[in-house]
């Protein structure tokens, strides 16, 4: 789960396991596997970093490949 921001500045927690597509149109649009779409203030790159951080917390046994 990651914290994200709507364009109006309100935040909510998004289950990143349900993300199917992240588009920049130029606003960031996240489409979930259900078809629900969210327009967010974060950039696609920022969302990817948050997802990676979340996955590292969930699976600490998986090393970052850059640590080799």
C-alpha cells in the first residue's frame, strides 16, 4: 500500500498490487485492474519508487540488484 495525492491535494492509500498501468498524459493516470482510474499529483517515476520501497518492506529477503 502506498500513499498518493489527488490533484486537489487530498491523500489516500492505494493498493499498488492492483495497478495495471501508469500513464503520463501529462497528468499521471493510474489504471487499476478493476478499470478504476485515478489522476494523481505524483509523477510516474515517483510512484514506481514508492512501489519499489513498499515491495522491499514486504519482502526484505530480496536484495536490491544495485547492492552487488
